[in-house]
């Protein structure tokens, strides 16, 4: 009868120990030692701070947990000692003729002792070898640490990083609708703008001006050098002439030329007289200069005042012919290309291209820092408008959710092996003994309840078995 009680209690403890081993090896996903979930508990440990040499750094919170574990160990051991003391007293009372009750108490206490010892063995076997003996399948966490890491990586990959799980979870959350409601709040929009402006300022500050200027200059130069500009200029000039857009320029030039001739008449006549032969009389030169000047003023004035002046028509024909030559004449196109290369090669042009970055950066930084700048106000209005649409437009919500699902599943399916390998390698790099102590600090207090429960449940089981045996045996 006592053997039956012992076997029953020992079976409970052995089951707890076997469950702990299964939890460590993740053979069937069961909880280890009556309360260790290999995924969730080790995930807690994975978030611990890693010290040098692959070990853990124990902080004040960890020390407090370890003190709590020690207190629970004393309490669980106290239950075992109480059961032992009750067993001894009950056996003494039974030998002294105290009555049948002593047998019941002794059976319960004996089974409680067995249950306590069995669960002590099971709990201890998770973290170390009981009594230092090389018993097989003990010290499970130190010896099975790498297996546990691989199992944890596989568990995370199969149950958290699958495409179906990610899509179902994101679809249930409804990120598009929630994001829309969040962005529609002016306070949240202001927060986003502040963070975006800070990020933009930081990025522009980090970038080196010389590097950006060199990149911009090279990009502009390479782009301009690779593109033939003559045909484009010819097509643009042809459209301008056809639409008569050049006539305002001609009007302006004629007006300015006429005003300049009127203002600088003496200079024009002096230039004409200076080009006359030396043997001609001066009064002849002066009369010729005056005549040329008057004819020139008359000609420019007529061009200014007569839209249908023959010279204007000749200019239209010239521009039209030049536009066609730019598009079809190889010699003209080659001349334009040489001119383009000469202009791009000039230092002044390169300096102008490179200095564009400074102007753009200064403008963007100033706009980002000013809460009332047009850039900030327009961006804020766009965010609010987008948030309002997303909060009410189901089609837009579905698009946003679809984009997020596609992005998340792409990351998950592409980098799942790297993520799980990170878990596996991280666990493998941990020191076995420190890992065991760290896990025990986190879950050891709960595990000590297994010892207490084993003592109580064992005592009750022993009492029931003893009672049934007495009733059956009559």
C-alpha cells in the first residue's frame, strides 16, 4: 500500500520532470515542468542585457528576482520538512497505540514527502544536476541551450513569421483606418511635422556640402553632356516663332535700341566718322555720320512702330530657318554641341551648378525650422487631408492595408531565415551557466510553487490511496 502511494506521488513528480525536458527540447510544444513555456519564458530571457563574453549582466531587478527565488525555495523546503516531521510524529503515535487516524496521517505525510522530493528533483534537473550526480537527462537548460535556441528560432519562424499570420494580424488590426484617425487629429499632424522637420534638418546637417556639390555638379554635367540640346532648342524656337512669341522680344529690343540711339547720337556719329578714310574732308565725314545716324534712327523707329515691317519679316524667316537647321542640319547641331561643351567646361558654370546646393539647402532648412513657412503649412494641410480621407474612405484604407501587408510579408519571407538565425546564434552565444541562472531568476519563483503543489497534491493522493486501500481491504 505504501508502495502504491509512493509510486503515485513519484509519477506526478516524474511527469513534471518529463514535461520540463519536453519544454526544453520542444518535442511537442508542451509546457516544461508544469509551468515553463519554452517560447514565452525564453523570449523574456532574450530581452536581457548581454554582457561581455556572451554572458548576462545581472541588474538590481535580477538580484531582487533571485532573492524572491531563494525565499520560495525556503518555503518549499519548509513544506517538505513539515511533511517529514508530521510523518515521524504520526508513525510514533501509531506505534504508541494512538488509533487508526495515525495511519491516515502517516500515509498522507509520506506521499507528501515523496511528491515534494520528486518535484524538487524535476525542478532542480532543469537548471543543474541534482546533488551534483551525473544523472541522465538532468541540467536540461545548460546542456540543451543550443537545442532550445534552435527550437525557439523555429517556433518564432513557424508561428510568427509566416505570411498567413502576418497578413491576418495586420488585416485584423486595420492600420489604415487607425492611421487615418490618428493623422486627422491636428495635434498628431503637428507632431509628425515636428519630427519630419527635425529629421530633415538632421539629414541636411549630416551631409557634407562638398560631397553633395560634387554629386550635383557631376549629375548635371553628365546629364547635359549626354543629351543633345540642338533639336530641342530648334523645336522650341519653331513653336515660339509660329506662335509669334518672339515679337514681344523684338518690340523690346527695338524700343531699347531706339532710345539708346536717341540718347547716344554723338557716340554713334563719332564712331561713323572715325571709320572714314583719312583723306576725306572732315565736313564730309560729319555729313555722312549725320546721314547714317538719321537713317539708322529712322529704320529702328519704323521697326518699332510697324509690326509688318519687312525687317521683322526677314527676322521671322531667319529664326524659322535657324530653328529648322537646329533640328536637321548636322553642321549647325555640331556647332551647338561644341558651344554647349565649352559653356559647361567653364569654371563659372560649374561653380554656379555646385552653389545651387547651398541655396536649396538653406531654403529647405529655413522652411523646416519656420512653423509658419509655406512648406510646413502645406505639408500639414496635406497630412490632415490624407488622414481625413483614410479615416472615411474604405477603398483608400484597403490600399494602405494592402501596401503594408505586402511590405511586411516581403520582409518576413525574405529575411525570416536571418531573423530566426539571429535568435539561434544569440542563444548559442550565451554562457550556459549564466543562462541557467538568468532563466531561474525569471521563472524559478513560479517553479517553487510546483514543489509546494507537489507536496500538497502528493499528500492528498496518498491519503486517498490509503483510504481506498483500507476500505477495499476491509
